[in-house]
């Protein structure tokens, strides 16, 4: 029976034959699922409704009600490393992306995913899957289409790609916008010309087109597909249409503390946060000078999130239209915690007269991802507290206060190995693969990005290769999450390691250690009991020196194995890698 609903007569013929032969149940159960992986950008643990938020996310909330929510799923705390771990089933250092896109020489820090890993698309292709991607790639230092494109999506297993090679930029005119291997602009794209361009909508709309085209193509309609939807929402800059921002007028007028308290209470009631964990320290609201501006920042952020959710709803509707939803494994997660970075929060009006911008025209490429930059029609992009965010000529990040609220109840932010940096919502929907009695259940098993590869391969009946395209492939690091779908516990033999920018962490059962890089100061390790204190407020390092020592040793063993270098990264010496 084809996976896509093409012709009712064909479907009925197949159905009657299967019923007559008594093989209906066997055939239906054996069908390989389609897989839709959706990732949001720079969003905190409590930013969607089913994890405590006031932001309107009815689609994600419904997926959670009819599926599963995970409370202890981990990312790597930053864009590039998370995407590398997600796509490869390895730790980011093993895939060559231990930092960001720059090449530091060391194998774990080359700034592009290497050839000693396979991507999800490459692995699933071996099982007959078609592979599509819409959105942010951010897995290579090579961004010129005339240069090395070996680490671009089409070259790493995807059959079709729409999105951006780089990691951020304007939602109205994104830099490095591509269709397959060709740079395009919102104005010259022959396949997508909406009345008004907004990148979040474009990502979702093109994802829908991939599903529709797949089902309408008789050559591939009988094959399962993997669709990776990689959003830039709600990454800076805060961009959203005015009508969507207006929906949140007044919601954030009381500031960070009120939002944190409300989210904390709601998350406890939902069961995604334990009442034993006190909320981490918040930031001052009363003393902040630019309240109206900061309120507008969060109103825009909320609008960006709701727009994304609305577009995910259109993807779900397309799956249902094509009679695919029941046997599609849909997963939602986020790449890191709320972002406290200050891009665009200082006034740049003094720079305006230094730049004489001209309209880019239909074919002119946007080259900047942050100011100084221009709009497509040649306007200067403004920043700072006098700039109310939302429009295409603005560039503002929502700042540490709201990032702290996003990460409720945890401490830390994007970049950090504290739970506010590495903890993400994780929603799984698969009507045919999750018993209805499990709908709405909460899963507390500790899990990680590296678990997606074994999960998808098990669901697809695919094999993980030892060799691919002439290169030896490193063994998978994770464990399949399939047992958790039926309520069974995960069995994980090795602890989970973390490193980014010299910030270190290790999770082993209920225990976790953290060490933040503090320049020339001596390195300090902290120890936490995550069952009693997941908000990491009670450091047990002084009380349990032996436990701390053993976990530091375990972290070092992990770091040596995956290729972590000390921070600041030392000068590369090829002799040390031989």
C-alpha cells in the first residue's frame, strides 16, 4: 500500500486484497513511518504552552496532548554544535563542530561536519527514504556556492533543500538563502512568491510543498520520507508582522518576575517541573530604564513563536490531508536555551551617516546577518532602546531579562551547561507508534540529541553504516528512545558529556557536574543532585569530594575520547593528531 494517499480506487483495491488475505494488520504495522523533525532556535524551556508559557502555541500543545512530553532532553547549548549532534548521532566534536563555523585546525573544531560521520538523511537514504530539508543548516564554514559545498545539505543526503546556509539574519531578507545549491532572494525565487515574505512562513510553506510534491510524484510516492524543518524563530533579531505583535499588547507589562512566577506555577501543575526545585534567581525589573522597549521585545518574541506554531499547524494539516499523519513520527525540540546575547541592544544611530546604502534589486544578495546592514530597499537598519523591534529596518535581541524568563525555572542561558542552556522541550507525536493510553504522558528519562539517530533508524528499520562514501564512520553514541514510547525505561551505559567555549558538564544518572570558564581564574567544579535540585542552587562539591572526583575523571575520559580541546583552544599542532 502506498504511503501517500494518491487515488481512492487504488487504496480501496489494496485494502480489499489485504482484508481478504488476513494480512491487513501485519501490513499496517510493518509500514515504515515518515519522519518530521522540527527544531526551533534560541528558545527557552518554558516558552511553549505545554511547558508553562502564556504564548499561544495550540498546535504544539495538541501534539503533546496526543503524544509525549520529555522533561530531561538535552541539547549542546549552542546552534552549530546542536545541529552537528542532531544530524550525526555523535557528539559535536566527533562531527567536527565542537565550536562554530571557524576552522581551529583540530579535528573536533574544523567548522564543517566531517566525512567520518553520516547524516540522518544519508543513513535513512540507505533504507529507501526520500529526504527533504527546509530552514537553517549552519553546519559548514563554506558559504560560497562557488567554493567547497561538500558539507551542504544536498551533498549530505538531502534530495531537496530550501533555507539558509548560515545561522541567523533578517526574517524579511535572510542572508545565504538557497534552493538546493543555488543562492536566491525573496524576489527572484521562481518557486515561492508570497504576497509578503517572512522567513518563518517560508520555511513552513516550503516544507509543505515538499510533502505535497512527494505525494504527487508517482516515482517516489510509495517511499517514506524524512523532513527536517529547522526554524530560525525565535533567534534574534526580533522580527514579526505588526498584527501578530499586537496580540500580546499588555501581556508583559508587569515584567520578568511576574512572567517567571506564572510560568513556574503552571509548569509545576503540568508536571514538567518538580515543586521541590526552587526557582533560580531572576533579574531586576524595577530598576530597568527602558521598560516600554523591553516589553515590546518580548511581545515580538511571543509573536515570532506563535507564527512558528501556526506554520507547524499547516504542516500537520498537510500530513492529514495526504493521509500520512497517523504513521508519521513528528518530533519538536529547540537548539539551546534562551539567549542573553546583546546583539542590537546598543544604539547605532551614530553610524547612519557612515553608510550610503542602495536598494539591492531583484537579484542582489543580502550579505549581512547583523548591523551594519540594510533592508532590500536600501534603508539603514536601526538598533538600540529607541528602536521598537518588529519591522524589517530594526535589529534587536530580547536581552537577558526575558532570556531568564524563557528558561524558567532554571539558571543559565545559551552557551552554558546549566539546565537553562542545555534543557529543551521535546515532544513526540506518532499516533500509530504510541498507544492511545500513553497520550499526554510525561517522560522523565534523561535523553540527548545523540539519541535521535538510533531512534530514527530503529523506527525506519535502517542500518547504521560502518563505512560511507569511502570513509570509515564512527560508531553511534546514543540510545534509541523507542522503548520510552511504550513506557519502558532507557538503559544508558555511558554518561552524557558537554563542552562549549570552555564551559563543561557531565550528566550521569541523577548526578551532574558543571564548570564555567572564568578566564585566568582557577577552574571550579560544581556538583548537583538533579532529582532534588535541578535548578542547580545547592552545590554539593564540598560535601561529596569523592563523588566529585570520580565525575571529573569521567568527564575527562569523555573529553579525551571525543576530541575536546582546552579553552582557549591551543595552537594546532598536526604532530599531536598523528
